[in-house]
C-alpha cells in the first residue's frame, strides 16, 4: 500500500514537474533584446511609412497606382518637421518613463496625471482623458464612455505596445498593465484594442505563426463584444480567402465601418474606431504573411488611420523577426533617428531599447522566471479573457439636428435617450486662444444646470464637441446650452447634434 502511495505521489510530482517545464521558455539574452528592439524600431518605422497618407483615404482603399513614399531620409524629415505624428510612440514612452521612475506599482492616477501634464499634443480619447483629469475626473472614469465620447477610438490601441514588450510570453501580465493604463483614456472596444495588441506583442516572443498568434490573442477579448466579433470576421475571411486582402477590406467596409460617438466620424467617412482599425492591422499581418514591406503596405492601403495601423502591424512582426532581420531598406532610415528624443518626452529609441529590455527582465523575474548569465527562462502564461464591457450597448444613432453658430445660447428638443453636440471654439486673437476659457451652463429638462468649461487652447480643450449626455430616460427632452461669458472675438460653431435612442 505504501509503495502504491509513493508511486502515485511520484507520478503527481513528475506530472507537475513536466507541466512546469512545458510552460517555460528559454531564450538567450541577446535574442530577447533583439526582439524588444525589433518591436520598438518596427513600430516607429510603420508610423513613418504611413505618415504621408494618414486619413487621406477615408472609407476607401489607397489605390495601387499611388506609390507610398519611402526613402532614406523620410524618417529624419518627419521627426524634425512633424513630431506629433509619433503619438503612437511618445504616448507609450510617458508610461515607460513612469514605470522607470516609480516602479511597476505606480497607480493609474499617477500615470494619468503624468500623461495629462505632458508637453505633447493629444487627440480623441487621449485629449478627452486629459481634459477630464485636469478637471478632477481620474481613471478609470476619465476613459469611461459616459465621460469620454471617444472611448471607442483607437487611442490605447496605438499606445499599448509597451505592455506586451515588457511582458514577453506573459499575456496575463500584459493584460494587468492594460487594465491600469488603458482605462485612463478608453473603455469598451477602445480598451479591448489595447488589450488585444498588448497580448499580440507578448505572444510574438513565443511563436512565429502569425495566424496562430492572432487567434490566441483574441481569446483575451470577450466573445460577445463587438471588438471580438469584428476581428474574428477578419480571421474567418482570411481562412477562406487567404490571398485576397481587398475582399477582406470590402467585407469590413460593409459590416463594420460605422461609428457611434466620435464627433469627427459620426456623419463622415472618417473612422478612428478601434475595432475597424485593428481589423486593418490584422489584414496587414495575415495577408502580409511575414513579409515586412507587404505587411506595412496592406495595413496602410486599408486607409483611415494609415500611420497607426502599419505601426501596430509592423511592431508585432518586428518582435517575431527581431531588429537584425528588419530589411535594411526600412532599418537604415530608422538608424538616423534612433538618438533623437520623441516629442514631449526625454526618451529616444536607443534609450527605450535599453529601458524596455531592463523592464522585461524585471517583469520576467517578478512573474516566476529566472535571469541567468546568458539565458532567460520565462514562465509562459496562458491567455485569459478580460471582463466584459461594451460602450453604447443597446443604443443606436437616431438622427442629427442641424448645426448653427452660437452667440449666446442654444436650445433644442429631441426624442431619444442621449445627445452629443458637435462643435468647436475659435478665435484669431492669439492671447484669447491661449487663455480664454468658454463657460457654458447646460440644463436638460429644466433640471439644475451643470457648469461646462473648455479652454480654446488646443492642448487643453475638448476635442470637437461642446456637450453630451447619455442614458437619459427614453422619451422627449429639451436641452439648453447658455454661453455665460460671450466674447465678440470668439466664435462657437455647433456643427450639429447627434441624437441617440434605445434599440428596440
């Protein structure tokens, strides 16, 4: 009997030991660093590759007869004349810098505060998060769709690369980072875009099969979310049509090219929605089939946010290939800018190559791995699904009320459960542009008014909206917007009001 018990104990121990060994990955320090460098460099290259076409083609593919510009000096020129193009990278770097200075346990509030006060330009969900944080609305409320109409936009998706690059083979760890950082500026599909991209990077350290990596990473996203369904459509389409990326684009255009809240895309071909642009990244990766140039080209020719999409696709492929295997045609221009700091941060590519590697080693050790003289042993983690969240669930666009100039106030009636007033404030007076803060009183159905304030200074203003309210009781409502400090040198232009209703 004792022999049987001993044998069972041995088998259990051996099984556990074998399972632990199976969940380990050995990688040389040289190869790990090469892959981390590859991810950072390729992301920056991809951003540069699509930099001249960004939003030049909205709702249509970039035609084959348009030659996407590329030469040895293009990255240097863009770095020195168009620094805001690299928000894909400098947004990552503000968080990398915070982890470096304050450790991995730095709070979401501290991270949000750092990015809100950083000296670089922001747009869409990032800009609304900055606006919210500067007014005391901290994460995760700063990225929640009720406070941020751009919550489904691409923002965290294009700045989540660091989460996967510092979590090689550890998708659970990447998701924990995304939960803290991604909710600063996004929720719902916008948040899922960053979770997905972070996991893709993490898995790219452990497997070279792009098709497998995408299917595995998608397990992190709840199946009933619209983000999961959209990306799954691309994967399914590719499996049936593995050579026709344009047909995949047409499928997406017919089924998924819609926007629920972005004030630029509601009634325009413009679409910066995370799931659609992530799907374009997947077209690049799947149909590019490991070819660096084709991966960037296909993601770029999908149009819309055509600098961010090749940046994401190239970054993931850059991890798979490693820095040294990036074709010289693309790596040579990158080397010209590797010592140049990105806008608003004291960090260059050469610096983040070192810090990113340092963070990855620390994260590996923190999660049960080991760092030896020449070899790193990673405790490889499974992909687990993050909690479900969906913005604008059960809602649809019901129509639009025509816009007008606002000189003192704006009143309108509507029937539904929400509204978004699209608009902007402008002035030719430079001092007013820097210092003037528009003061509104917003009241709905004669309830107590709410004070609305937004600066004209682009760095701190709302993106392109004046006011919004969602999840009102379904029915008839009246909205009054009163301008409390009108100025003859300031123009407030309401471009229209989107009306929402409940799906029946």
